[in-house]
């Protein structure tokens, strides 16, 4: 698991390389369509489109002739006009696209995506890639993502299991992340993805029985409070820690690679060191949460938690 003075430039900067979007569905398709192999590839792709349980233990020249010269001057003038028109168009597109992105983020603000029922706050944007689930915001027991697929990556166990699944957009991004890691000589294995409400209940009860409920609550979620139920989270590990979910993973080369590169593929390290009071959970360098490339990179750059990032909207 686990004041916005910069907002205008943040939104405009993203919009300069985004397609004009007007609905939540189109926002989802563009900004959350899966991770790129790296930041440069992500930016290049955006511009070309239009001007991304294991044991838990407690990172220019003119031509020479007159005619040619006149032609070059004419072409230069035409080119200048074209560039001016393109600049105006890009600016208009940027403003429209930034408004669409801001509207989408606003629609997914924590204050607007919760309903209270029988004393419990339940999230209402369950199908959004920005759904925020934590100890104060729960998923209903009947919620199951509609687009779960088996991620085509290596796992730390054999056989078929629901925890090999993620929502399609997250699974695609995870596959790209694993491919990027392999290219850099980093070996990763997926450990645990989707978990149902019932599965999480069993896991928490087991930890509570073994460690006591208070301690279990620092590293395991109550049913309904787990990001794994969203289908957007995957725990990963490596041979360097015996494929365990261990806090020391953050100091391994694999853990450091994840911390440095996960955002390039649309993932954040959800439960960062030093953010325990904000997230409600201990440091988990193995817990990847998909939010989309742009937002993942913004969260990484700011050093925010998902809670803090979304709260500004």
C-alpha cells in the first residue's frame, strides 16, 4: 500500500502537450492512457498527437539569385505567418485543454467524491484513475472494477490468482514499467495486485491475530480501505529481498530504480517514508499506485502524497 500558487503554471504546462478534451471520459483516455517507456517518450508522444500476500516486514540561409531570394523572402513571410497562426492556435488549445484538465481534477477532488452512509464515508468516483481510498474513505463491499485483466508481467508465484489482475489501464502501464526496468538491468516481480473486499478482510484478520489489531493497522488495511480493491495498485519485489515486502527494499538497486522511474510510467510510491501521518500507513517502497504519467510526475516533483495533491482541488 500506503495552497496552490503553482497550479496555473502546472495546468498550462501540461496542456501545451495535451489534446483538447471536454469530458471526463476523454480526459481519462488522454491523461491516463498508460505509461510511456520514459519521460522523453511520453512528451514526444503527447506532442505528436497534438502540438501517459507476501510476508510484510516491519526509490537559415537565403538562396543566391534575385528570384530565389524573393521566393525565400516570400516563403519566410508565409512561414512567419504560419508560425504566428500556430502559436495562436496552440495558445487557444492550451487554455481549453488546461480548463478541461482542471475541471477533471476538480471533479475528482476528495470533497466532491464521498457520500456518508451509516456513519461511513464511501468514495463515489470508484471508476476514476484518481479514486482516493484510505482510512477515512472506503469502497463498498460489493465494489469490483469492471475492467480487470491479468497483467502480462512476471510474478513471484506460480499459477493463476486474482491478485495478478489490475484495471486495464494500470496493467498496460505496469507492463511498460517492467519492460523499462528490464532494459535497465532491473529485475522485478509482481507480488499482489487486485484484492476483493473479502480477501482483504481475511488478510487483515490474519495480521490482527498475529500482530494485534493496532500494529496490523499500520501496515494492512481494513476491508474497504485498501487500494488493492481499486485494481490500481500492485506490490512488487525482487530476488534481492527474497521477493518479500520489506522496507529494506527501498535501499536496493531495484527499489531505488522504482523510486526514480515509476512516475515515468504513471505510478507513484504510494506510501513514502516520512509521510505516515498523512497516508495512515508505514513506509512501503514496494507499493505502486497508478495515477497517470502527468500526475505521477507532479506528485513526485512536489514530494506530495496523493491525499495532499488531490486536496488542492
